């Protein structure tokens, strides 16, 4: 059903359904956007945060439509948000109530996202028998513990660097956000020779041109020490971090970090989008004009959803690693080569690649 505000962002792909949930008794408030299901039932994260808007959920759902299509998964794209503080004492009750509220939305299978984890997915699975990113005992493949998204980023780095003739050995790398994605990316990238010169968390950053000791930093973080207080480099502010010159920059924290207003701060050769939508499209276009190669989120950070889809099919951890590697290798290579050949910004090429696959799938549908 269309309403006036949906017209602001609806297009030929979707959204197929926008559902607002409000349970007066428990005060559960949630938004579900199922964007496009041409390729199959949709998979997409369920985030828990107070301040998520319908438009944001739609943008994230659209990113999942494109990401799943690019990863050749038999799944469409969706996303949901429970509008509550993820630290609430009522978390389990809200999650269970949310699960009941989406019971009849059988085209949507939720996975973990910001503010939710495998335990939350276990509650949803218990209620309605539908969730991915489950605990190992329920057949899950622990994608954050394995660092699947970070692993995929290292695969994208290897392929893009090769296509760009950028030497990876000792290449100066910055990771904004030392969380699940950032930590794993640092670990897998160091295995292929890159040097982490700066990183941060929400409390501040750390700079060490000689290279940060990654195992020590992970240890410090796990014992509750903020990145900037780890004594493994010089503390810098999160704003200063964006200005440090590098060869590879990985935003792995939050959306809209670089916009038209601040894109010039970035001095690097290769960007791998670890977070979702960390660079606005106008800013990405300007970066392209400055000769920076950006491997977009829909390709670079697809390791997590490829792993979730592998779990959905009942396959193993090693199948997931193989799929992540093969898919991200193929897509990154096609992307970089087409950027050079067609001269368009990487986001446009990635969207063309995804849309070509979705259009083909939609052409087989009798009812649109
Ligand atoms: P996380 O919460 O584990 O880590 C986020 C990190 O960013 C933390 O270190 C946090 O302190 C830091 N951070 C938050 N706000 C910041 C700010 N304003 N400035 C600097 N640092 C800040 O989350 P995650 O699972 O690593 O996910 C990071 C991003 O990647 C999110 O946008 C998420 O949607 C996206 N993503 C995650 C996965 C996955 O597999 N976990 C897959 C695809 C995309």
C-alpha cells in the first residue's frame, strides 16, 4: 500500500511493503520494510535503536536488495528496526513480541544487526521458526565471532589492490570503528601484509605510523579499554582520524560519515565500505572524480549476509568462507574493471550490476 511519504522514495524496485508496528500495551514500536522479493524471500537485519526512521530502514532494505542480488543469493532485501534502547531490561520481551508481530510477514527472515545478536535471533526463531544468524547450538554459523564481514573486506582489498597495482605489503590502512567488523578486518588484512596505522571507537582514535599491534589492541578492547587509551599509539580525535593520509581507508562504524561537505578530508587511494552507506552518493561521485576507488558496501561488506544465507541453506562454516571469498573476489574484480571501462562512479556500476540481475529475475514474474 502506498502513502504520500512513501512516494518520496519508491521506485521500480520497491518497496514492496512498509509495515509500522505499534503494540499499545507493551509499547513495542517497530518498522519493517520489505523492499524487493524477485530473487526470493527477503533476508535483512533487525536493528534495535531508538532513533531509526522509516526512510533509513528503507535505505538499508534497498542496500540489502542490491547486496543479496550481487551475491547471487536466492533472497530479496528487507530490513527492520525495533524503536527502543538496545540496553533495555525489556529486551527479550520486546524481541519476542516483535517476532509475533512479523509472524505473517513470511517473505521476511530477520538476522542480527546493530543492537541485536544471535541470542535475539534465537528468541525470534523460538517464536516463529524464522531467523538467521542463530547460535551454533541451533545450527547457526557465528558470523561475528568468525569475522565473516572483515574476512570479505580483506578479499576485496586483495582484488582491488591487484587491479589498481597498489602494493598491499605495508600499505597504510585506517579503519574507522574497531567493533565486530573493524577488528576482524584488521586481523585478516594484517594476514595479507597491510599495516594498520589508525583506528578508533566512539570514544576517540589512535594513530601509529609504525603500525598498531592488532592482537594487543584487541586484548585491550576486550578488557574494556577504549582504543585511544590503549597506549599503542598517539590518541587522536575521531575528526582528526578522517584527515590522516593512507593507502586504504575502511569506514566500519556508521552511516553518512563522508558527505559533500567533508569528502575532501579523505586522502587515500582505496576505500572499502565496511559499514552500510558510510559515504553519500554525491560524495562518492566527487571521490571518484578525485581518483579514489571506492568498493561500495553492497559488494565489500556482503560477507555477513553470504554467511547468513549459507546458514539458511543448512551448509557449513567452511562453505561460508569459500562462498564469501569466491563472491567478493568476482564482484570486486568486475566492479573495478567496469569503473575503468565505463568511466562511471563505483556506486553507479555496483547498482547497475545488481539491477541487471534483479531485472532478469523480475522478467520471470507474472504478477508485479
Ligand atoms: P559494532 O557496534 O561492533 O562496531 C562499531 C564500532 O564503531 C565500535 O567500535 C564503535 O565504538 C564505533 N563507533 C560508533 N560510533 C562511532 C563514531 N561516531 N565515530 C567513530 N567510531 C564510532 O558494529 P559492527 O557489527 O562492527 O558494524 C559496524 C557497521 O558495519 C554498521 O554500520 C553495520 O550495519 C555494518 N555491517 C555490519 C556487518 C556485520 O557482519 N556485523 C555486516 C555488514 C555491515
